C-alpha cells in the first residue's frame, strides 16, 4: 500500500509576507522562471501530479478543479 501526503504553505505566515513579494520582483526581472516550475493538472489526475513531483518532473504541481 502506498501512502501519500500533500503539503501546503500556511497562508498567514510572516514568511509568506516576505517571500511572495520577493519572488514577484525576481519574476519581473526575469530571474525566477515560474512558468518552468509549475505544471497544471486536472484534479482527477492528482495521483499523476504527486508522482510527477516525486520523480522531479515538476517542482510545483497545480491542481485545477
């Protein structure tokens, strides 16, 4: 039997208040390739998204409802 876990960053942390603006600035400068880090999956493909993340196919799988 396989066990899986999904982890998210808490939305109301001081870390997020510093990190998000810094990442946006880097992205605007062309120094943060966000489009190459994420990959979108339909929610029905959650298993594939987790597998791809585990294998390094994507850094940030994004599930769409």
